C-alpha cells in the first residue's frame, strides 16, 4: 500500500505531464489544419467560392473545375478493345472514369440527361486518348429510354463489356417533413430504377468476363440526416450489387460497387446552398473532398479482369479516411 507521500508524488507527476501537454496545445494555436495531400498533385481544399446551380448541374460552371484527367495515371491495356457504357458519364466521376477507361484501351458510350456541353467535352477527352466515344441522351429513370440507349450502343459497338451505373439525383431536405413525394419519387426513379433498367437491358449483350460497376455512397453506409431519400437509394444500390452479383455468377458477369465519400462534382453545387458548397468536404479526416480522378482508378480496378477476376458482390469505399 502506497504512503501519502507516494500518492502525492504520483499526482504531482500526472500534473506535470498535464502541464506539458497543455503548453504544447497552446503553442499550436488555433491555426488552420491543412488538408491531407497524398496524391500525385495538389488538390483544391475548402473554402471554395460560394456557388449554386440549377439541376442537373454543369461541370463547365463549377469553380474550381473538377480534376478528372489524371495526368500522372499511365494506362497499361487493362481494358484493351472493350466497350464500356457509363451513365452520368458527361461530368464528375463519370467523366473521369470515361477518360481512364479510354486510356486503358476501351471505347466508351456516355449516357447523359441534358448536359450537352459537358458531354461534348467528355467525348473530346475520350477521343484524345485515341478511343471512340458515343453520346446517348436518355433519362435512365424511364425504361423506354434505357432500352433505346442500349439498342443504339449495341448497334454501334456490337456488344457491352462494362456497364457503369453512375447517374444520380441528389438534393438535400433539412426537415424530413419537407421531403415531398415528388422529390422522393425522383430520387428513387433515377438512383434505383435507373440502375435496374440499365442492368436488365445490358446483361443480354454481355459475355462471361464482363462487369457491372454501380456507384454507391458513404451515405448508403452511414446515412445522412439531410439526405434521407438519397441515403436510402444508395443503401439499396449496395444491396442490389450484392444480390445481382449472386444472380449473375452463372453468366460469368461480376457486379461490384464503389462507395465514394464527398467528391467535387456538379452534383454538389446543384444540391447545397452556396455557403455549404464553400465548406464541402472540410469535415472529412482529410479536410477536403476527393477529386473525380481520385475515384476513377477504383472503377478501372473493378472493371479489369486482370485486376479483379475473383471479386464480385463487393462494396469498395473510397471515403477519405472515414
């Protein structure tokens, strides 16, 4: 049993340690914690210019421009002479995926809703990589549009080797009572029906070794109180991925998903208010949102039979340290 002098000495030692830590904390001050930069180039970090866009959002108007071309990424024929279909491929993650798929040797068909200027820029970027690019304007929420889109793509390219379901609708609703049935229905029709329609139309044109990659979200894992409907659909996409992977195993078609955290794309300025956009991604462990080119290699990995032939039914989170 310790004596009173011994316990007093122990308490004094603990206070000495405490004073040392307190002094160090004060010396650090309250300066800004810088974002983590671990990539091949330095990426933008908050605060961003305050901005807000009408739906569906335009990449050409986002400031700073999303980084999608991954100049330090070297292709190695992982998708040589494949045919890839990317919904929502005109901008954001979809654009970067299109560019890296092309750099890996794939021809690309871009399915987009209305953003013609963005789509043309993506087409030019794919063609710059030496591959063909087809633009197809369609609303994936409508089965007839998906049927026509796939028919046109197969007529042009003869087959489909990779389907990337990426088109999405997202807009916040701070108060649950403000989430209207029209809002809810639009989110579900785009994010769930769109994936279902495109997969069901594409599968008959896919051979063993083909791949489907769905874009999920960290909100489908953790939920988001202001994105109840969106979180619901992204969780559904994760379940859809796992279920469809088992269904298509006998056909030799792998099905996986990428679950991004916050990514700097037109989806955000067309969802959030200008003040919130300026702080987007600041609350992540890395203190910044991802850029599209930081997500695209995950899609290459899951599309390539050289890289992921034994992977199906998986959800790959790319969430910046969450």
